[in-house]
C-alpha cells in the first residue's frame, strides 16, 4: 500500500487484507468502540466478534484509496470487496487514535 497511514490503521488494513482476525483486533484498545453502520460494539472482544461474524465469513477486504485528517480523526475511504451482495461497496472508516492504538472506529457506507 502506498498510502501513508498511521501505524495502527496500516496494521489493521494489512491484517484485513490477509483476513487475519488476530492482526485485525490487535491495534484496538481493550475498551475500544466500533460503530458499524449504526451498530455499536464496545471492547476488544466485541469488536473481534464483529470481525468473526461479519468480515471473515464473507471475506470482506477493505482497500483504502484516500486518507485525510478531519476534526482530530483519521478518515480513510475506499471499496470493500468480498462474497456479499453489492460487492464492492465503498466505505468510510473514521478512526480516533490514542497512545498508538485505535480508540474508536466508525464505519459507514
């Protein structure tokens, strides 16, 4: 990937490309929050379960093509492709980072 993403985001994206659930979960704080199209997940275990149930089974891989800073967040956009209806779909991932980890992630279409 040629984009200059902060390390925890780059680690997450690279692990997602391998469908590596451990690698996808690792950059998140233990008490991180993920909001996936309005559904709220709190804590690393809940976020991992989200990936286990909704990412891995459909082999959803996010491929960022733009990144910007906005209101103290890192906003990453791009398509996700996989074995799901409408693939590929374009997503926006809004990350809040703290202490070199992902504190919050909001995912929207």
